[in-house]
């Protein structure tokens, strides 16, 4: 795979400060496909300085011009669809169809949504005798994960640029090639030098340096709750803004009146997509005890269609593979009934995990409380709606969820009582303008749409 041996800083590729590199591994066959620079605090400092230098002019640039740059970026990403998809397949292991439709396609949609918002958002309003200005926060340090590498980059960088902020991106070390392709697209789109900067590197080195840098005004991080806590503590000490999109343990609540077969099949597909490496996946399926056995049979039949190496790709690395297999073993040890899959590796090479379904999972089990981040579904039974609500809300997370019922009104009534940031009602389709983010330990702030744009703004009032 093509890889740059430098950092994208100030509108050009520059040599890294140190010679150390990171090996990029294809998780499907465990072969090294490229090397990228292992950035240091010195690289981060150079990138932040470039972003700071570019900020005054970019912040003063008319929203219509920022919108034009974002539209050009959207078009550049669209032209690179096949290259992006091939790169995501190589460094993440995503099946080609998923890589093309979701990993390459979704970011184009999101970039386009922010191109439109940049040109239409009300950056000023009159309130009585005051004019209220919405101004860019400043330099944004964006730290992104590996599970949706390009989507997470665009979900942070596009709204930041739309508001007039400048950005330093530190992508996940497992998927840096996609980030380098994004940097190429930024340059081709005519985004001014220094407005966007890229530093590849390890989280504890480059990521920490970016979060701690005094020249960064806001840190936007997507990843584990444990790392999010550390970033939040660091930012708090510096009185620095943060946006944190963290873990999830989302409930898929199937009410008695629902179309059970549809709800179960869509629920299984949701968990198995992206090899289960989705923070918002509905990993807990809640079914009334009167229809529970039927749901277990439907889930077992549905998951049999997800064949490792075909519809289900590998996990991102060996560490993640062992982590997920460990959770499966713990589920068995704690008394959950294994319906499909198991801890054994399904293929001789690659970081694959068998798509796994557990039944008879209770709320006190580890697999019902902790985020697994793999293709593992837990079926749980409930007695009535109050019991279902207690189970659904009974974790430290609150990122997403789903409710199924015979009509939307019944589902919405239940969804209103769920402690979570986003709920799909009867299979509601994805909306790129709807806010995405969590309650409780699932994070702080929102991404996507106008609510995502607002994260990068601060407020000033002028009195007349």
C-alpha cells in the first residue's frame, strides 16, 4: 500500500522529527503492508504551530468560502472512493462491499452535509439590544479511532473547518493510511496551508502530546472510556474544551407487539456489521419471556449467515482478537448459554473471531455490562416494560439503542424513557444531520449536523 514517510504540516509533507516508524498490518493475513512515521511531541508542536498561524485568516474567511472548500473536499473524497475502500480493507480488514458503501461512502455524505451547513448556519443573531456572535474555538486537536477511520476523521474535521477552526489530526496507529489519503484530498481541495495538519503516531506519545499542548483550544476524541477519562482530566487541568465520544453497551428492546423476525434479523445484522467493532452496536437484545425462545432460534439462524472471511472481516489486531475471545470465555464461565460461535479462532490466519450469540444472559454478567467491541450478541429476557427499561438503562453507558413495537407511538413512548443519546425506532434509517453522542460514561458533546457544528463554536455578545 502507498504510504507517506512524513507528516502533513503547513500544507506539505515534511520529514518526521525522529526515524521511528509504525508497521501497518493487514488483519486478514497478519502481513505488514506499510510503515508510517511514529510522531513525537516535536512533530505535534510543529503541527500545532502551523495550525495557530493559519487560524486568524481562516477564522476571518467568509462562511461561503469555507463552504466552497468543504464541497471541494467532498468531491475529492468521492473521486477517491475505490482507493479509500481498498485502503480500509487492507488496514482494517473490512469486507470490500462494506468498505465501499460505509467506510468510503458515508464520509462523502457527511462532508457534503457540512458544506451545506457552513453556508447556511446562523453565525450571528439578534437578541434584544445584543448581537450574539458564534465564533470558532481555535485550534482543534482531533484524535480518531480505527473502527471507522475516515468517517470519524470527517465527523471531526469537517465541522471544525466549517466554523473557522484549524485542526491537528492524530489518527489511530492501526489505520493511518486512510488518514494520509484524507490529507491528500484536503490538499487537492485547495484548503489553505496550515488549516489542516496530520501527525501519525502512538496514542501515549503523539496523542498525549496533542491533548496536553497549550496551543490546542479543544480536544475532540473518539475511543475508549478509559482514555476519555484521562483526556478529560488533562483538559480540565488546563480549562480546555473537550468533546468525547466513548464506549457503549446499547440495548435493542423488542416489545411484545413487534415484528419479532424483523427485529431479530436487523438486530443481528447491526451487531455483526464491521465485525462488531461499532461503539453504537445494539449488543444487548431484550425480548419478552413469552417470545424469548423463538427469538433465540431466530438469532441463531440469522448469525449462521455471517461467515468469517466473507460477510464478517477480522478484528483490527491480535490484541483486540484476544480481548474479544476472552469476553466470550468469560460469558461461558459466568453461566451464559452459548447458542452460536465461541472462543475458538474460526480460521488459521487473520485476527478473526467467530460471530457469537449468547442466551440466558443476566444483567449482572460481565458480557451484559462491559463493551466487548466484537461480533458478540447477548440475548436477555424481561417480564414487563418496567423490567425491560431497568435492564436497558442498567449500565454505565448510554450511547445508542433501538426499540421495536407494533406501531411507532408505542416504541417512541418507550424510547423517551431510555437513558441514551440516540434511539432507532422500528428500524429508523440513518440521518447524517441528527446529533450523535452519549449520556453517562458514553461521552460529552455531540457529532454530526448542526449540533456537531456547535461543538466547535464559542459565544460572544455585543450590547448596543
